[in-house]
């Protein structure tokens, strides 16, 4: 893209996940214990994912190098997926209604 996002990063890739951590993550009881001890992790993950999709839609929309049809496809697709994952909070000022 025109903002340099398509360039190859110079940061080295992260180290491999140690085998012990892989074993913990593959254990159902451990994952359940983590999920119970960290309430809100799923919500946070959804919001981060939706935010990344919305950011990608914005960047595609302001790109000077993408054809208009490609921009439209990226923006509509990413925005729809983001809204399905984490709906945008819309407030009706007149009726003070929160639609989420």
C-alpha cells in the first residue's frame, strides 16, 4: 500500500513457542483454568480483532494505489466482519437508546 504497510519488516521473527508452553496450551483443563481466571479475555480478543479489521478497512479506503472496486470490496468486507465480531455501539441521542 502507499503507506508502506506492504514493505517487509526488518524485525526478526519471534522465537518458537517452547514445548512446555505448547503442552500447557494443548491441555483442555489448563485452557479452561486460564479462561476462568481471566474473565473478559474473549471479549478483549474480539475487540482487538474487530479493531484490526476496521483499521485495515480504513487503510484500504485511503490508499492511493488500490482500484476503487478493490477498495470497496476491502472496506465493505472488513467492516461487515468487524461489525459481526464486535458490533459498533450506536447511541440515539434523542431517545437515549443504546443499540449494541
